């Protein structure tokens, strides 16, 4: 098996973000729409042991200064029962303030914990979130736009780990949106890593939805647990296999998906000639609008999952889409980290909540990850240590707080 490192050609991730900044968000401005679900039983106990009611101020423009500061803050608020005020919401973005997808995510979280949200309107640059008790049930949230369903999940699922029973979320919006995890990255890359911490969820796609219309629908079942566990991911191992999904929907012919897959496969084979590559080619029939993209996953012998993804758009050649995804995957494999450059920021919250010491080797620390750590430090007692192993390789250590879900028995 040839797992030799290919040439480094990494573009800093934040620059890649700028490149797509014209697609600033998938939210073209339509109002968001939340339909709170019914929770069959009242909750009798708080979801956790910390009961500090003093409000915590968080600067939403700190570091990355985007939606992630807000989402992580609101999740921690909900989980720790700590009211928060977030000011300078998304001050780091060209259109600051809440966009529909951000608003929808925090309204969903408000509903799952029966909390109170102040300043919750599109464009708002300051919010207050007063959490209640996390309750299982059925909840529906709709970005009303192509805003990413995955970003709704990012804020809500960690809270539902601490619910009093399984919860079904029916989420509407974009399933494969720019500047966010594609749904398939979330299910094929993030989910198996989250499961190592004990966070479990299942996704059922009813319909795909793409920019600009959105209209996708996904049902997500979240399973509660007593306590998240620390993880150690320091040995990436060898690459066992690479697989993925190359898709088209709407008016695009399936030929486009075949080209993306073929180009991606040939680029991967040049670097990893002995690794089996299996990319499914799919014409999505249950979909609103026209969309195309590719999600690649490398699974390693030590149980690591790293991704490389790309989305098509008008005027972009299929070859380019396949190439982008393959290069992103190869770059993620090149740094020798155990998670890819997008998952690294998404596991910070889990590391902070888990019981014990987590140690994860990543590539270069991203600004999103620094931001997630910054937020976690302000809202929890979790202790982080960042060590640069060598250029482009970093170790994150975290002594988590071991938050206990007092609403469920041991699992
Ligand atoms: N291509 C991608 N694949 C996987 N995850 C991604 C990808 N692009 C972005 N993400 C993840 O999506 C999240 C985006 O967070 P960010 O702070 O940029 O906020 P946002 O809500 O998208 O809003 P905005 O940037 O407009 O404020 C991060 O967790 C990031 O790792």
C-alpha cells in the first residue's frame, strides 16, 4: 500500500473561504420558519449539573467572527444552563448579523431546551439566549432558503445528546451547500468520529436541496447518552480504502457525475496507486433544483475518516469539481492528522464536554478551531493545550469537563 505523502500544495483554508466569499451565504433573505414540536412528557431534571445563572458576554466577532461562534456559544449555553449574550454577531463577515440559517439554528435550539431568545431576527447583531431544560420530542426547522441543514445540526445535535430521550429533527434547507459541510461529509466523515465520543445520530434524506432554492429535507434522529467519552486519535495509520459519492440532480445528465468521479479517481491513483477507490455515481431523483457535487472519504487502518469535497456550479467544469475534491482529500492526508481540516473545529465542543483527556492530531490549526477553543474556554472549565509537532501538524489536548446527562440512566 503506498501511503507516501504527496507534494504539499495546501492553500490556507481561510483563503479558500475568501475565494468563495461571493457566495457569502446560502441565505437569499427569505424568513426562517420554526415549528416547535411536541414533547410528550415534561422534563423533571436539569440536563446537567452546572446551574450558573449569571449572563456571560461573548464577542461574536472574535477571531473567525462567523456563525460558528454563535452556534458553539448557544450549544454550550443550552448544555450548561448558562444564559449568554452574544454581541457583534458575525462581525467578521461582509454582511454581519444573523442570516436566516443562523437564526433558524438558534431558534431550533431554543425550542429543544424550552428556552428564551432575545434579539432573534434576521440582521440582528446582538442576541440573548436563556436556556431551559433539554427535552426530547419531534422538532421541525426550516431555513426557508438554501441555508445549510448541517449547520442547523451543528448547533442542535450536541444539545440533544443531553436530552431525556431520542429526538427526531425534521430539517429543511440546503443539503449540499457551499461554506458548510455537505450532508454526506457530515454522515460519512463527521459522524463516525463523533460516535467515538459517544454522540450518535442517524440521518434519513427525504429530498436533496441545492442553492439557490433549498427545499431539501432530512430527518435526523438523535440519541441521548449519559456522558461523552474522551478520545485519543494520534495515529492516522495507513489508508485502507477511499470511497465516496459523485452526484447530479435536476437537469444535469449523469455523465457529469461520471466525469467528476473519474477525474477524482485518477488523481487519487497517482498518489495512492494501491489503495482501492470506489466512488458511487448517483442521479438524485428526490431533489429540488439542480445541483452537483462530490464527497470523498479516506478510511484508515486506525479508524480515522478524512474527507475531500467539492460542489459544482454554473460555468464550472465537472473536471474541476472532481479535481478540487481529490486535491482537498490528498492535502488532508498529506498533513498526517487524524481528522480533516473541517472536522477539527467541529470536535472541539465534544472534547470540551467529554469526560477525561482527549488527544487529537490534526494538520495546521485553523482559525475556526482556534475560535471554537476560544469559545469553549470562555464557557467551560475545559483545559486545552496546543502543540505544534512540526510545520503543518498539531496536537490538540483537552481535559474535558465530563458533563453528565442526569436525565438518562447509564447507557
Ligand atoms: N467544505 C466543507 N466541508 C465540511 N465542513 C465545512 C466546509 N466548509 C465549512 N465547513 C464547516 O462549516 C462551519 C462554518 O462555520 P462559519 O463560522 O464559517 O459559519 P457559517 O455559519 O457558515 O456562517 P458565516 O461564515 O456566513 O458566518 C465550520 O464548522 C466549518 O468547519
